[in-house]
């Protein structure tokens, strides 16, 4: 009887461990990664480029001076950390989009931004609005990525890396490995 209980415990634990480490939905996590980059790029672009912040040590040198350095506020670690804290809240502005030609699915922004943005948005008929559950799934994926890759995200944005989507979503995380990126998405 005791060996049967041990065997059942092992089976239950192995099922639990395998299900908790289940494979991530590649399309979902790739879309969330791309959305994070898009939202951060937009937020950074809204900051006055002349605005700076002092970084460095605020200790006095022997000669009575303070060694500090001014960096652009938009790409400072302080600002990027603040942006990361709220970036996943914008995932409700995204919905599942099905490309009419390729039938490829990905989450894309459907909502204009609050500043009178009339950007180039895809036709709404290609979006699937499945209620709050769909945006909650995307928000959870976003929160997972931010939690796992926060240091990498801050590093890439503070260095003003050219192709952040490719770097973060393909190389650092493998979320979009093998996905077809167009020139606009890079």
C-alpha cells in the first residue's frame, strides 16, 4: 500500500511539474514582446529630448566637487523602470489580428493613442475581439516578459539599440525566433 501511494505521488508530482513548465504560446509571447517594444518606443518619443537627469555618485570629492553626469531623461534607467511598471496596462489596446493573405495571427494595437493619433491602423475586420480574457492573456504574457527580462529591456533601451525588437524578442529571449519581421517592425 505504501509503495502505491509513493507511485501515485510521483505521478501526480510529475504531471504537476510538467504542466507548470508547459510550453509557452510562441505567437502570444512574441506579440507581447513586440508590443512592449512598441509601447516603450512610443513613450520614449513623447519625452522632451532636452530633458536630462543627473546620474552617478553624489558624494563629495576631496576637492569639494561632486562627480555626476547628465544623461537624457527619456532613456535613463529611472525613467525606463517607471515605464516598465505601467507598460502592460496598455495591452488592452491590443487584439488578435489575422492577416487576410497569410492567415498569420499576432496581437496588434488596434486603438489609437490618446494624443489625437490617427496612425495607420489595420482594418478592424481582421481583428478578433474575444473580450477581456484575450487582453488578460496578453497582459499576463507581458508581465511575465517584463519580470524575466527587465534588466535586458532597460539595458537595450538605455543604450538606444537600433533594432530592439530583433535584439530583445529574437536574440535575448527567443520569443520570436523564426518569425518573419518586416522592415517596419525592426
